[in-house]
């Protein structure tokens, strides 16, 4: 009598091990970044992602939005209040585009100033002023989007994971040698 030596394709030891590996990996991944995921969720619930998307007229990354929102709150103590006022105004006026908002609000109005602060942060990747400014995004700053497909974002390094001379030190060495 012939015996069936093939394992059932629906359930095998290999499939069981693959399933356990996938479950373990997903559990590890979800436990690695709970704070970032919670902060991004909080930023999305505050309406910063949607308001940012409206102000910059393109989809905004929830992860970057969380970083921008946290940095803006750190640098400007009254930012949550200012943002809530801006969000409420935009929602009540039901603007179709950011240009309509910019035409409706005077440039000296606090709502305009708050909107400018958010837009400038997204486009430059920097929050804050002067020596206390904070870099949030470099290559992902929106100022590089128009040339993203033809130009590499400029850096002063020799590439990833490379270290070079401090440019100020190099100038000093050249000046001494000359």
C-alpha cells in the first residue's frame, strides 16, 4: 500500500516557522517606535497634518509633521494657541486654496504670521531663528521638490558615512601655507 509522504500544502513545518517569524518581526517593529507612532497620531489628531497640507498645497508627511509641530511648540510657547486659531479660521472660512487664504488675511495679522511660520518651516526644513534654530528636515525640505528629479540635494560631505575636514579649518590651513 503506497503511503503519502508529501506534507499537506496548507500546513507544513516550514509554513509554521515562516508564520511565527512574520508574527515575531511584526511584534518587534511595533514595539520599536511606539513613541514616534503615538506622536505622529497626536499630530494628525491636532489637525496639523491637514492644515499643513492646505498651507503648502501638497500632501504632508505625518512623521515630519509631528517633528515640525513639536519643534514649533518648543520654539514658540504660544504656538498651540496660535495654531488652534489658524485652524479654526481656515475651517470656518472654507477656503478652496491657500492663495484665497493669503488674499483674505492681511500680512500683519497674527493668522498670516502663523501660516507663514508653518510654510517657512516646511520649505526650509528649519524651525526657529538665529543660532537657536533647529534643523528638522534637510533633504526632505520642500524647497528641493521642484528640482528633485534632476538635482541631488547639495551636501558638503563626501557621501553617506564619510567624514571630512571642517571647511573653516581647511581655509585656515590654506591661509597659513600661503
